[in-house]
């Protein structure tokens, strides 16, 4: 197990290196630079703008800028923001907590809604319950999260006044988490239903029922446990989707987090902040997938890594 984990950790190095290189060149495809974005605020002359570009190293060839960035990165330095000069690591540290909170809450919404509804659809296959669950899943996949967020603000915050729009408390997290998590819940419903339908027709399930076991024992102890592996895999994969969706939802609900930080950095052409946020998000995604592999052993003791 330890050798497998060491191998997986080593394999993440070239993956993250490739992400760093790709992100570096993609952000430099954005027209303009940070100095151009500053010009509207500081009213600098053309000469002052050129001097600032020289001081920030923006006039250097791309390969020189990349080499300088990789050298700092190898020393654990994510660089400094071109706006204000704050360390990128400090900016990320002050915003990442809110994004993780939103992502975990949205995943909890997806699992709490998706798994029971998928099980119900499988158990009641061919009935009105099954049709309703499938229709709701299709609607959940089809509705954009930003539109759902706006509609929830209009109904539950503006019209009914039940929930706050901008609030750091748990009540303020309800609407963003639901808006972000419902699409993932729809995916989990469909996967859970397909997995459970297949498992409930297996021979060992018929044997368990023939032995006189209660339906709930057969369902939860035998069927669901054997259907957990694909669900765990899907949940790990959807974590990255939720991180990406948090960028939109945080802006819709005016929540401070990595999403709003990246959006503002793109607008300002603050390349070090964009690169740092992408690297941190990619690292989180890799770590979650590694945790999923480890959790396989907990769910199914037959799995061994060598």
C-alpha cells in the first residue's frame, strides 16, 4: 500500500507540471496585460506604463518568464500579485476555505438527494416513482446552475425573504450549495439507479431473499455496499466539476472565494494569481482522487494495491 501511494504521489508531479505549463501559456493568450488594466485606475502615461512593464518583467520573452516562474515554484513560491504585490499564497489561503466549504456542502446536497432517489427508482423500477426520479434527474442535468441560483435568489430571498443572499452563516450557504449540487445530484441519481438495477437482479441477491432476510437488510447490507465503488468513483470525479462550478456560483451569490479571486484576476490580467489558483485547484483534485483510491480498500477489503 505504501509503495502504491508513493508511486501515485510521484505520478502527480508530471501531471501538475503539465498543468503549470499549459496554464502559463493559456493565460498569456488573454489580450493585454496587468499594466493595461492598471492604466484606467492610475492614469499613467505611456512612458510610465512601459517602465512598469519593465519593472514587472512583462517585456521579457515568454520562455524567460516561464523559467523565472518555474524557479520560484520549485522553491515553494507562487509569486506575487501584480495588483498590490501581495503574495499569491496569502491570497489563496484567505479565500480557499470558503470555496472548500461550498464544494463540500454542494457534494453533501448531491449525495443526500441523489443516492436515496436513485435507490428508490431502482427498487420501484417501472412505477411512477421511477419515472419521477428519472424526469427530475433529466431536469437537474439540463438546468444551468447559474440560472437556478438566480431563480432561488428571486424566490427565496427577494420574494419570500426566507434566506439571505450574502451571509457567511450556514443559512447563507444553503442556496449556493443547492444551486451547485443539484446538477451533480441528478448524475448520481442516474448512476445509482443503473447500478442498483443491475445488482438487484444478481444471483446473490436472490439467494439472500430466499434465505428469508428482510428487504431492508438485503438492500442496505448486500446490494448498496456492492454498489458503492462506482458511486465513490463518480463522487471523486465530480469534485473537480464542483470546484469549477464554484467559480460561477460564487460570483452569482457574491461569495468571496477562489472563484471570485480567479474571476477578478482574469479581468485584471493578474497572471500569477490565476496560475496559483489553477495549480491549487488541480492539486486538490489529484488529492481527492488519491483519497478515493484509498477508500476503495475500506469499502471492499478484497482490493489490494501492490
